[in-house]
């Protein structure tokens, strides 16, 4: 919850008066300007937009938990931001099945997956570590490298 900037806002207890909000708590009331007996009050023009006063905030409103596809997308984004090495290794390992020139993508997928596993071990106290993605990257990197070397052995053997 963000609080509005400091300024004069309608008093939560008496809307006809202004009260100073310092950004954290309410301050003193603004002085009342008395209009002389024969004076005509100034017209009340439309006020410029202002942020809501803290008394107008809905207290205790909590967003409902995400479910279904939205939950999976949010979890995926959190994993990518917590452990990008695991995802990079997974992508490289998958690319190695399509295009594996000199086994470079499979080796890079294996290396990035191993770095992702080390990073997941550092994040072990957190809810999202990227361990599964990193482990998949290592396994797929090994398999892609094995397929590459098997094909090379068939070609030269």
C-alpha cells in the first residue's frame, strides 16, 4: 500500500475543514477563514484531481491468490528472475537437439544448467529456486551431447 504525498486533504472527521497530511500521519487542522458579514463567498470551482486521503483507503483488501494459467505464468516469471542460468541452460540444451554444431550448444546447456543448480542451492531457503529447470538443463545437455558423440562415432566408425 502506498501512501499519498504530503498535502492538505479534507479532514476525515469533518469534511468541511482541511487537515495537513505529512505523508505518514495527520497533522494540525487548517485555520478557519471567517467571511465578513457582507462578503460574498467565492464560487466553488471544480477542484483539480488529487490522490485519495489515507482515510479513504480500503483497509484489509487483499488480492485473491492466482490460480490456473495465471499462477503458472507468475511462477515461471519468478523462477526466471531468481535463476536465469537454469532457463538459459534449458534453452541451449533444447537447441542442441535441433542444431548441435561441434556439441557447443549441448556443452553450454550443461554448463549453464550446472551454474543454475549451484544458484538453486544458494536460494534453498526461498520458495522458488529453479532447481527443476536447472536439473532438466543438465540432463538434456548430457543427452544431447551423448547423441552428438554417438552420431560422430557412427560417422567415423
